[in-house]
C-alpha cells in the first residue's frame, strides 16, 4: 500500500465526501418524514423549504459521488502525478462542501450565483482528473 501513500489527500477526500453523503441520508429522510412524505418521495420544488434544500444537497452528492470516485481512483491507479490528484481531489471536495453549506443555508438564488460557481469548480476538477487519467492510460 506504500504506492498509494503519496495519494493520501485524495484518498482522504474520497472518504470524507462519502461520509458526508452517508451522514446526509438520514437527515434528508427525517426532513421529508417531518413533512409527511413517503420514503423516496421528493419534497415540492421550493428553495425556501429546508426539506427540499436538504434533499437536493443529498441528491447532488449521490449524483456526483460515483464520478468523483471513478476519476480519482482511475488517476491514482494510472499513476497520475500525486500532486495534481491530491490538489484536484481536495479542491473538488472543498467545492462540494461549500455547495452543501449553500444548499443547507438557502444562500443565494436557486439558479446561478455562488452555488453554481462552486458546482463548476468541483466539476472542472473532476474533468481535469479524468483527462489526466486518460492521458496516463495511453
């Protein structure tokens, strides 16, 4: 496992992001239950509703997590520079945490603004890691 020691920040960011999503799951469920919604139901699309925002934060995380894991693990397995993998994975994690806080606090507009900037930063980090992994593969 020494070969992965150089990727410790990237590995830690994968674990932290996964734990955040796992922690959000019961809170999202409880918020929906508090509104009388059945399991699996989606709250009405109202950005002023805390249950809706919490559910969106959880769903955004579950939608992003597979791609985040795939590009980060691929970059590590293919030997992409640990500096870049650690940096990009860490920045993507920070961007996701910022986006989570924005969702939970209801900061800004439902579309565009700080939340969108945070999304694009995380997305861009994952795209760059994906391209770096592809280059390393060939």
